[in-house]
């Protein structure tokens, strides 16, 4: 397994290489969906790192007889393993490959004089993540607005370390996953400077109605919705007729925007606070993407989207694993 893969080289079958998030992203890119440019640092790079640094032996020793119900000991083990990962250098050959891929993503190879170091999102993608029988979604970290090769390498180590957050160790323990057999890939994806963003469920998450698709959205970056900072607009679409059944705007007083090397919470102009965030065309275009993704995967999906200018991007999609058993068949 090589360290770097581009989305066009992978598909949904490559869970072992790219993890759940990475494999899904590659699959969507390759069926023509508007996915932001990205490369994958493979799980092989992670396994190589823990082997060459000796951290695999530490993981085995620390987790062998760990009582995951003892929260204090669980946290201590988590802290020791994470500190070892963050404190160990990335092997030089892997580091060179990461920086080369980042430069390519930034366009350095094509137009060196015009290219700039891009802001990227570095998303952890565990090889046991997003499996229908044991959802690991949210167990590992995402780092936003990472800029520059040195910061990227640091973010990669933090991603690897996040595989050993206390809650991730606990979750693997209760689901009988071997800590040394679960790998972690990292998705390095160009940041979309979202003017609007949100989530989309191809099954109504409240009623479990499979005939309805629900879109939630707001101004700015999606973190405002995910963190609960704002109440998003809500739109409901009939999947069969493509009729918009509900438009429910919500007052939005603040939004999160990118500023410099980080994010900032800023006021929404007063005249925009109570307007409907998405146009009818945007609602229906998003619904079309959602229906296409669900049909491709043959399973209800939880989708993150963003709009920059007049372009819609699909940031990620994963199976909805909280459905009643009868809806999963």
C-alpha cells in the first residue's frame, strides 16, 4: 500500500486503504458528484508510522488488560498513547510524500508563480468507520483551516492520535475491534469557503419517512450548525415528485466565517437574519444530489454540503446508522 492516493484512484471498496470517509469521498468523486479536490494519506502510512516508531508495542501494552469501564484509567491510557504519537516524528519518506501531494493540491506544480498555500481540512477516516453495524462516525478528529506543509504534518499526527481518544478506545472495546487492526487514513481536502452550508438527510430524521428528504442550512461554515450555535433553516422535499413540501426559515443572528488562519463568529447583517437561506433552485439541486447518492449506495445517507458562489459541493456522505432495523433491509 502506498502512502498517498488521489480520489480518482479509489472507490467505496477501498475501506482498508482510505477508511470509511475517504472511500465514500472517492466514490462520490468518481461518479461525477461535485466533491472538493482532495488526496488520501492511506492507513498504510499510519501502520508504517506506529511500527517504525515502536508505538504499536506501546498500544498493545497499554490496552491489553485495560478495563474500559474504569474511566480514569481509560483516560490515562488515552493520554499516554496520544502523547507518544504526537511526540514522534513522521518518517521522512512519508513526510516528503505528504508535502509533495499538498503542493500538487495547491497547484504549485502547475503554476508555481501564482499558486498559494491552500487552506485544507484534514479529516480522520478510520478503517472501521461508517460500517452499518458499528458506526464510528465522530469518534476521530477533523482539523479545519490547516495551511502550510509544516502545519499539515502536525495535523496528520493529531489525526493519528485521535484514534486513541478515550471514547474511541471505549467504542472499539465494546464492539470487540482490535486496537492494532483498526487503521486511520487522513483525508486532506481543499477547504470550501462556504457562503451557505448544511446537512441533508435522504430519510426524514424525525419521522423516518423514506419518501421525504430533509435539508438543513444556514449562512457561513457548517460548524455553526454542527455545534448547535444556530438553528438552521429546514426544507422538506418529496423524493418522488421533487415537490418542496416545507420551507421553514429560522432567524440567524451569527455565522462562522474563515478569517486568517482560523474561524470567527460574526454577526449576520440585520436585513439577512430572517430571510430564507436557500433558493428554490438550490433546494432542488441539493435534493437531486441527495437522491442520486442514496440510489448509488442503496442506503439512506447523511450528507454534508456547502455552497461557494453559485457552486454546490458535496463535502461528505455516510450511511444513516440510526434507522429502525426494518428500514436497513
